[in-house]
C-alpha cells in the first residue's frame, strides 16, 4: 500500500499523546518530519519518536518535497496562517479544531486549499469512532423517532496558573473554542442541518477575559433545540444525549472514547438496550480516512461546508455573548 508522508508543525501535547501514535499505527501513513519554533526541540522529538527528519522551522518543513500532508496542532490563532501556507506549498492539511477563529478565516483556508488542489479537514476525531457512527445509524433508522432535543457537555478542570494559549483571548483561548466546538459539531451532525439561532451566556475569567464556561441554546428548524455546555472550571464531562419522540440515546463518553469499550444506551418506554462498542482508536481512523481520500481521490466525509457551519455557530455565540441576546443565523440582525 502506498503511504502518505506526513509532517507535523509544532510539538504540541495532542501530537505527542494522540497523533504521533496514530500516524505510526495508520496503515496508509508514514510520519516523516517534524518542525518546531525551536529547532533543538524538533530534533529532540525526532530522536525520541523515531521521526526521520527534524526541520529548523515550519517553513522548512513545508518546503520539504518528501512531505505529502501536514498535521497542524498549533495554537488556534495560527491555524489559518499555517494551513494557508501549507496549502500553497502543495501539502494536504489536517488541522486541529477549531479550524479557524471565524467563518471568514475558514473560507479563506478552504479557498487556498482548493486553488492548490489539496485537501483540508478539521480534526474532529470523535466522529470517526464506531460509537458515533453507530449512534448516527440508530438515529437515521428512526428507532427513537423524530429527534427534538440534543444535550451535551464537554468540560474539564484546567489549571489557571499555566501559561497555555488557552488562557489568552488573542490566541483563541477559552472554553468555547477549545471544547465547546465539539458539542456544537455533534449537534449539527445529529440534526443533519444548520441552526437558525444561537443564544449564549458565559462565565468569564476576571483577569484573562476568556470564557471559563459557556452555555448555548441552539435552535434548529421545527422547534428542535440543542442545549450545550463547555467549561474549564468544572470536573470532567464528555457526554451527549439525543431525545426523540419514541426514545433517547445516551453516550457517557462521547468525545473521549479511545482506550476502552464504550456503551451506547438506548432508552425506549421502560426498557434500556445497551450496545457495547469495542475500543477503537478514533485518531487512527481519522488519519486513515484522510489518507484514503488523498490516495484514491474520494470525497472527505466532512469537508468545507461542515467547517463553515461550525465556525458560523461559534461566531454567533460570541456575538450573543457581547450583545446579551439570541442571534439569528444568516443575517446580522438579532432576534
């Protein structure tokens, strides 16, 4: 099997914990290069993880003709710049979520990818896990009836003393960008369409100004609603619930199911049916899907319009926070 030669821009924690192991395990991937702001650190990582080439900086990696695709785990405010530069260098791009800080940025990124003839995808790994794929299948089958309500929370306690980019507004910090984007994405996927309004309220850090916690009420057509929570100041949660006219589905580990078997609980009347989904590395599945699309020229399962929709909801949430009112999507007018 032909393999995609991958490079990584940045020595991020998510690369160390998830993407480097995934790129090693994926059948159609080969981790070839890594770059960092500090060349010495890139060399340390290359030696530590057995990566053949360490580059002096990001630009040098993009200039490497032996690299086919890059993974970008940089701080959020750098995603657009380096995804565009990678696309112009002829590299396919798998970019960490959130893909961009605004919908306009996301559109500029995809325009660059299209003009260069390369693929660009936002790295929402959870949707490649069999757990989520099976859940969507149950929903689409009509087993729980028409879906009316979606609830989800993704939260964790994040140490406020650290100098992580998540604590800086100018770097795309805050809970909504970091973990809130997951429930937003899942709600849109389950409902199979885009919302019509967004109302957001937040708990702000008194000094940093980022949202420590944000709650969203997202309205879809037909009176359907999504109630979404994200936070840096409450204990770990990673669940979703889908409520239909005939039953409901609950995933207790919706976004973090890599290392163990996970249940899909289906509630109808007084009965509970639990589907136990075996452990599966969702990062490997994501990398292999992306690589297959490159090698075979097949469409990505989630591409431009999906990324635009997620960014549009987050844009509206920040507008709602500033204005204190719901925001109608599709126009500059508030409800």
